[in-house]
C-alpha cells in the first residue's frame, strides 16, 4: 500500500460510518470489485422518476439557484 493510500485510510477512519461506507464503495468500484448495488426505496425511485421527467421537459436549476445551494452548504 502506498503512503498516500495509507494517509487516505487514516483520514477515512475518523469519519462517520456512513461516510466510511461511501468511500469504501468508491474504492471498490475503482478497483473493479464493486459490491452489490444498494436497493432504492419507493420514495427514492419516485424522486428519480420525477427528476428524469423534469429533465426531459428541460426544467433545470438556474445558475442563481445553483449558487444559492452552494452558498448554503459552504461550497
């Protein structure tokens, strides 16, 4: 294992379990050993369907709306 990878693992150890799992999934996907997909709830499937329908209609957030979300989350 490289020094950088060791450093990344040490940083990840200090994160909450859910964040650690997200990172683990990303590493496994990049390494070609992707775990089983996480099943979606009915609400999540509905939200995705609504988003796809809005995109098909050309309904997208304005630059101002996107900047407001970024500012809200300090991004």
